[in-house]
C-alpha cells in the first residue's frame, strides 16, 4: 500500500525522474483492486451512469468508480511516464499504446528492468540495490561460501 500512496500522495503529478518496476506494478495492482471494489459498490447500490443504451454492455460506468478514475488518471499517467524514463525512453513513447502493436511495445518497456545507474532522466531509483542482489544475506559460516565450497572450480 505504501507504493500506491507514494504515487498518489507524494508524486501526484510528478512526470520527472524515474519509477522502478515495483512502484509501477504495485500501483497498478492496488489501483485495479480498488476499481473492482468500487465497481461492485456501484452495482450493489445501482449507481451506474448511462441509461438503457448501456444496458447491453453492463450498464456503463458507476458514479463512484468514475470519480475515482478521474482522481487517479494524472498519477497513473505520471507513474507510467516515470517508468518509461527508468528504461531510458521518453514519456511520449506511451502514445504507442494507441496502436495495436504499439501496446505490446509499451507493455514490454513497462516490464523490462530499468537502466542501471544514472541515465538522462535521473538517478537509479533502486540506488545500490543493483550492485549485489544478495548483499547482507550471506553468512560467514555458510559451508558453500569461500574456501569450503565443494563445488568450487579451481581450474580456471
């Protein structure tokens, strides 16, 4: 939940800098969950917008869900642009989502790991986490570390 709040509260309309994968996908996941709950609430209380012409499509958008969607549109766009910046791409690449094949390209950019170190959009949001993924997890008495490793190849 802290990643969702970081996007909505701390970086509401911040299109500068970089957003790591975890920040983007946690926002996305929680946003979908909240949208589903609000859609259910709208359905239970009959708060759907759109008259009979929308009945064939599920009744249209709910009032509460619509207000929520408007409230998170800007932070959702901002975190997507910052996620693209993490891959070294301009936020304008998000416009590719308007084409059929381009949507897969944008999805690829959102999934891939960001640039290590600083790029033209700022510092690495992971900081030093990219250096050693197992830092602080090794034990000195581990039988498979150092000279006690039975799988160690001395013929290098």
